[in-house]
């Protein structure tokens, strides 16, 4: 073999050897990638919240059975609790801790939100405080606003006043601490009898409590000069007090208070409030002595508060 032939042969072998070293083109398996994508898609789908249950109706829904204080549903201040009178004679209890003294507000919401319920509200505490209401001044829904002297645990009882029941007999109730609903100039002092009433003047407000059904507060005001129209009124129930009271007017003439009253009121003709409003005019008397007491057959306690006001019209 000639030197040229040997060179050509070497070149050919070298070329073949070089081609044999080239990597084979890789074949991409797309099926594995698709499986992976599907798997990832399933994983993402599983992270989506599929819970379609409706949210709870309030922060503290009743937990049955709660027909006695030992079974009371726990609630908290400033939060709405709720329930349904789903059977006749349903007595629903809630328990709320109040951490300090102040004015306690218990607000029931039923008729105002379209419910068929007519709730009666009763409240008891570990310290023995007790009070109740069957309606507020502007609604059939109970409202209570009362002063409490110290921290306490309160049990709230709600039931339908007419033993109604059903799915549409729902209610909500919120317990909270609030400010005093009214301002006043001073508290009741003395005024324990018709012969020794407490003196006050026109435009002033006096705060008091009727803690017993036999308690009577006596207040005396001077008769304005001339032909004056005046109004005596109790501010209590319309602001959340459980008090149901009466006013009686006894004129004093020549230093003597009349034996019987000449005017009487147990309500406000202009509203659904239990608070009495008494209007009269000056007719020559020296002064008027007013009696303020609880209505016959109604309850009284240290939480049955009032503000009494006398104004010239």
C-alpha cells in the first residue's frame, strides 16, 4: 500500500472514530412531565378551602342543653350571643363575667330584626343581684341598664313570654359595660316622709333608688310665681331601668300638706315608657310635695334606679 493510501485510510478511520464519539440525541419523555403537572395541579386544588358551611349566626351561639344555670353557654362582654326558642317553655341560659363595677347593659334583639319571639329577660349574679324586663321603652325587645357595685358573674335567662316556639323565634343578646345613661345634680337625701320632704329647685335633677316596694321618696318644690305650667317626670325605664313607678302631687297651703293627692301619673301619655309624667299649673299654693314610689305589685331592688326632674314649661 502506497504512502498516499495509508494516509487516506488513516484519515478515514480518524473520521469514523470521531463520529462514533458524538452523543446520541436524547428523547424527551413528555408523559412524565404531564403526570408531574397533573400531580401539582391536584395538590394546588387540595389547598383550596372547599368548606361551604354557613358562618355561625353570632359570636356565642347557644349550646344545647342550656335549660338551667349549670348548663349556661359561656359568652363574653361586648359580644353577641344568640339562640332560638325551638320548643315551648324553652329556657336559654348564658353566663358572662364582668371584671369591674360600672353600669351594666343587657340588650336583647328579636322583634327589631324580624323575629317572632317576644323574649322575657331575667338576670342573676353570684353576689345575689337580680332584675328582669319584658320590654324596653321603644320596643318589645327587653333592654336593661343598671349600676353594679363590683365585679361579678351574671347569668342571663331568656324565654319567650308567650311560650311561642319555632325556627323563626330567634334572638340575640349582648352584655356590655356602658356609661351612666343620664346626668344629675345630686342624689336623694332625706325625703323619707311627707312631713320631711327633700327640697329641690326647678331645672334640677336628682338621682335615687327604690330598693323596696314600701319605699317612698318625698320631694318638695316651690310654686312658681304667676300662672306657670310645670312638669314633673321620672327618667328611668326609657333609659333601661327596670323601675315601674308612680307620681302623686300634694299641695302645701298655709304650711299644711293636703291629706290626699290632687294629681297622679303612672305613665307617659306620649310614649310607651313606664315613666310617669305629671303636668299641672300654679294655682296659689305655697309649694308642691311630690311622692315617688313603685307601682302597685311591681318589683323593687337596689338596681331600680331613677332620675327625677321638675321643669317649667
